[in-house]
C-alpha cells in the first residue's frame, strides 16, 4: 500500500514530495516547493523548511520555534487556491489555505506566499523575519534594489 502525500496532490509521497525532502530532486516550480514545505511541516523535516527559505534569511530563522510548531500542530489539510508562476522571470506566488489544529482548536492559515528562483532552485521568501530595506541590495543576489525585486511583495 502506498501512502498519499500529505501535500494532498493525490500522488504517493514517494513520487511527490519525498524526492525533494531527500535531496534527489528539486522543486520545479513555486507550487511544488510550497506543497513540499507544507509536507515537511507535517513530517517534521525542519532542515528542509530552513533549506528552502531564501539563503540570506536562513540564519534569521528560529529553528526551535519551527520545530515546536511542526510537532505540536495536528496538520489537517492543504488547499492550493492559486499559483501565479509568472510574476516575473524569477518570482512566483502561491495562495493557499492550510488547515490545522492546536490545543483542540481548528485553525486556517491563509497566505499568499512569495517565492524567488536563485539559479535553478526556488526559495520561499519568509515575511516573518527582518527583510532588507527597500533601497538595499536584494537578498536574492539579483543586483537590483530590494524594492525593485523581492520587495515588491512586501509593500
């Protein structure tokens, strides 16, 4: 019996998010990355969550808080509402709702997430950690100012 992927793609985990989690493949687009990150929360793959965040933001992440949330939450489902793959050459957005319960209370996390491609890999832009100033160089390495690059999603 094959186990369905927690990202609710309808595909078995071994053919869906597992290759991303074990490093044998990389997410081909922002939606696949977002789904694999949700799945990583469900399966407590904290390193993957950190590794798929923009590299400049990774040192700012609170690993223990991410792990605690991952482990203390009962993940109930994911609904991808929209994937906007062509915001720019290297940017995409994914709108989703993640259902979960904490302390017996059902919650819905509704988000329009921003992603940036650096080289051949997609990364999540985490809005919960400090972002560069709008006139500073963008943290993705584009050589543009943050406001003209990744900052366009955080006005």
